[in-house]
């Protein structure tokens, strides 16, 4: 009986060692967005709660901050908007207070409305293809991949969302929708 117990303990210890030595699988690795370049100028925008006292009457204490960065573009110059939201807590009732982030066009995206507007106006009004915009942005100091421009931020511009940059057929929307070039019979 004691021998069987010793064998069982040895087997369990061996399994534990194998579990400890097992490397993390590649499936748990999530791709990360590249950090915005350090040399780009930063514009700091602070977001703090309007009221710095808790509903219980105690003063709030700052315990940290959340920082998010968004890429902005003015013709020829990239900048980074750095949004800093302070975290405030009440010492008595343990209530956490934080100002909300301003609304974004693309949730969790890094492009500001100005950058997205620049891409769309250049593509649809100025008829500047994405591969040329890619070169212009690289020359301005921040290379944005054409795949990000085309599928991530400016996916064809068709209201029916069926347009693809590689599609020769275009979209199947009705010709009466003249708000988009591909639906109005023009080329995107």
C-alpha cells in the first residue's frame, strides 16, 4: 500500500514538473499595435472629473491615470494627441471616479477625426489613390500601411460596405444613392 502511494506521489510530481516547463503557446500571443513614434510632437489633453468631492462629502484623492494616444494629422505634419484621464478615489466609501474619454469615430482606434477626414477627402475629392497617400504619409514622418488605410480606416467608401480595393465589380447598391462615388456610377 505504501509503495503504491509513493508511486502515485512520484507520478503527480512528474506531471507537475511537465506542466511548469511547458512553454506558453503561440495561440495566447495577441498581436499588438506598434507604439507611436517618439519623435512626433505631443499635444497633452487632460481629462479630469468636474467635481472633486464624493457624494458622501469627502474629498477625492488622485491614485493614478490612464493614458491613451491618438495620431493626428495637419497637412504635412503628424502630431500625437495624448489624452490623460486621472483616476480619483474616495478614501471613505472607496468610490472610483474618472472622466470619460471623448467620443471617437473608430472605437479603440488611434486615428483622429482630422486624419480620417484627410484620407477620405484625398481619396474621394482629390482622387489621390491610397498608394500615393502611403508615400505622402511616410514622407511626413509616419508610415501608414496601405492595408490600414484601405481596410482599416477608409474601406472603399461605399455605403453598402461591399466594396473592396481589389474588387473589379464594385458594389451592388442602387444607382439612386448618389452620396457615394461607387454608388453614383463614378469610380471609388
